């Protein structure tokens, strides 16, 4: 079983739209998968949505027993923190969670590149 967290703009499960920035998104959609089969989908509100605190979100995600964090964008410090927790990071994605999940499970999404723009990283 693998738990994958998706940074999202809305709380619509697999139909949620991905967020451009993992730390400032309002929701995380947590998806438990076994092989390629979805076992469970849980929305989790980002407790730091209105008060972005660098470093707090990776710790929060780690406490959710997440194995993989997928987001549109992420700063280099957060990538390093996730790597330190042993959490795989994939960035540079957009679209609906269900489509991104399928692409990830098909091996088409992997790796993280830090955001090139400046918004408080």
C-alpha cells in the first residue's frame, strides 16, 4: 500500500484540480493505492493555507504517513525536507488528480524541480 498526497485547489476527490504550489494550496487529496488500484481517497484541509510557514507543511504531510507528494510546484527547501523524510516528490504537473494519478502510476511522472519563480521560498 502506498499513500500519495496531491496538492489541490479544491475538495472534489479525484476530480480536484491540481495546485500550482504545494504549500499554499487549500487541500491535499490523499490517495491510498495498492499496485494500480485506488483503495481510498481522503481530502485533508491544509492547516497552513492562510498562514504559510516554511517547513511546516512537509512536517504535516509526513505525519499523514505519505509516501509520495505530487504538486504543480515546490521550493527547494521543501523538496529537501521531503527527501529527508524519505518521501518521493514529483512536481511540474497540472490537471485533475485522477489523470495525474494515472500518469504517475504509469511511470510518466517522476522527479522534482524547484520553482523558478519567487514567492517566498
